C-alpha cells in the first residue's frame, strides 16, 4: 500500500486532526481539529481552501450534508452545527447538555444524529438541525452512531462497551449487540447493514452479524485503540486506523487482513474516496495522508 502526504500544516502552532470527510464528488476534504477549526482542503492538490472557525472546543466529527457547501460538525463545546460555506451567516446550532462526541447523517432521509458524553443522542432534521427526538441511549459517552437498513434502524455504541440497536420510527430498543465490556472507540457497518464492526480500546475489532447477533468474530492486528473505521462503497473492504500508528485493510469476504501501512503518529480518522482504491487519513500531527491500494 502506497502513501503520500497530501496536506501538512505550516507554521509553529499545529493542531491534531480529529475527523475527516470527503465531499460527494470527492473534490474536497473537510477535517475537524483539536482546536475547534474545520479545514477545507483540495483532495487532488492538497491546497488549503478555507479554515472555518466558530466552535469553542475540539471538533469531534464532521460530515458533508449532500453538497460541498453544506457541512455538519459536532464539538466538545456541546454543540452540533450546520454550516453553509457559501454564506457569511452564522451556522445553525443545536445545543447539547454535554460534550458531543459522535455524528451520523443520512442524505436520503434528511436526518442526522449526534451523541454526547452524557449518553444522550439527539436525532435532528438535516435541513434545519431541529431536534426530532432526545434519546437517552446509554449512561456513558456515545462513541459511535449509525443509521442502517434504509434508515429504519439506528445503532449506537458507548465507551462502557455497550452497543444497541434502535427502531427509528418508535425510538424503542430493538436489541443489545454487546453489553458492558471492552471500551468501544469506533463504529461502522457494511453499506447494506448486514455486519456491524466495533473498534475497541485494546486494539481488537469485533464483527457482528445482524442476521444472527451471536455470530461474532474478533479481528486481531492492532495493538492500541482502534480509533476509526470505514467500509468502502462496494462493501468489499474495511479500513481501520489506530493509535498504534497503523492503517489496516481487511477483506470482508473472509474478514482477514489484506495489507497495512504505518505512520509516525496515531491515526484519528479515515474516509474512502469515491475511487475505490484510495483512502484518506487524518492524524495527530495535523496531516492528511492519501493511501493507494
């Protein structure tokens, strides 16, 4: 696997990157930073396009909301925000009662959800950020949120090791995938929602079949916190990044590692490009790296 530094911060004050997202057509990368900024970078040239400021705490997650000019972010400043990068207007703000740590959005259903340190998840309208439902999903920090099965269900994970599935029409608990155990630090699924993956504190990845939740496999390889995971658009490969400074690619045919690469610092976030053979990573040094399979 080949790697190339696409973007490296300049100047004396560098801030770790915390999250990464790719615009719908793959031309723009958005990254959240530990000091509360959102960086917009050209995905081909690596040139900085703009820094968005406004958050008063580290940005935990960022996502494009259907077009390059529309961005949703959540932060330790207890807010989720909707930005229009073509407008000088202030962002729309959804307030939480504690630090916001996880985010997911759905373009088809025009909904999003953000989860906070107090275990509460807010489901909101993507166009207005108006809260639709406050759900006390867990008693500990929310570490991940997913919409699956055509947005009929929502999966949530927590630092206390719990992972739960919720009905998005009634907001009732459907089932518990894992109870208290190893701390969960990242969450993802296959595009069809048939498998859910939990990245855990000790370096393992737990694969769970949604058809039979007793069918669980531990995927071993990382030696430290699995901070980020992402499945490519075809559902063939899972990419995982860790504080152990490695990026690993797993085949979802047999759930075994295919290849790996290493950086000099920990990886905070990953995103597949629209091209199925390229992954972008955001790391603790403030750099964006392009990986080619």
